[in-house]
């Protein structure tokens, strides 16, 4: 069973070296997926999974994890703007608990309050059509979630070395 870490430093310690991470943006209809490189420096939006039921969604996700030799999972945690957690955050926590029963990988959360906003802005600046934005927004948001976590992990590692 995978362990769920609230603390990014503890998550960092639990990671195997030179393995990529997967970042997830959990929506009610879709699951945005992004992956990192094995050096944990760059997040790349990968795909959006149309959500069905947990078993089907998890199987699609586990296939990506196995194919890409993923070493950890970062799940966006949609807090309210005041930092409190509502039903969507509880849904993300339940998804993490269910996922932890299927994998030994460490799992953590990343505050995703501004990730969709940032993704939307980037796509608008790139002059992406509305239809295309709708198709890619979730995995682009997953990329922002994962990049935020990667930057935090890099900061943790640098302060450990110094």
C-alpha cells in the first residue's frame, strides 16, 4: 500500500532516485495527467483521461505509471481561496486513499488553487482556440500542479545539501 504524505519534505525522502513523477488534476469529468523527467526538473502535460468509475480511471493511470517507470504521485488539492477544504478537496483525498491501495508509490498533494487559472492564461496567450483549450486545459493544469511540486522538491533538496 502506498503511503500518503501531507508534508512535501517527507514525500521527498520517500522517493526513489532517478524516477519520474506523475501529476494529476482531478476533475469531476476528467483526470489531467502530466509527467516529469527522471531528474524531477520539468513537468510535461501528457493526456486527459475521461473519467468513468474509479476502477477504470485507476487502470488507465496505472498503465501510464508502469509504462513510464513513475516513482511518485502528486495530486492537485483544490482548496478554497481562503485555504479551507471543501467537497472537491475531500474528493481528491478519497481518490488518493483509493489509489494508495493499488500502488506502493508515495502520494502527496499540491495546492492547485491557481493552476487552472495559470493554464488558461498560458493557453490564451498561445492563442489556442476555445475548443482546443477545453481539450487540453486539464493536462496543462496537471503540468502546473506537478511543476509547482517539482520546484518545491528542488528547493527542499538544495536546502538539504547546503
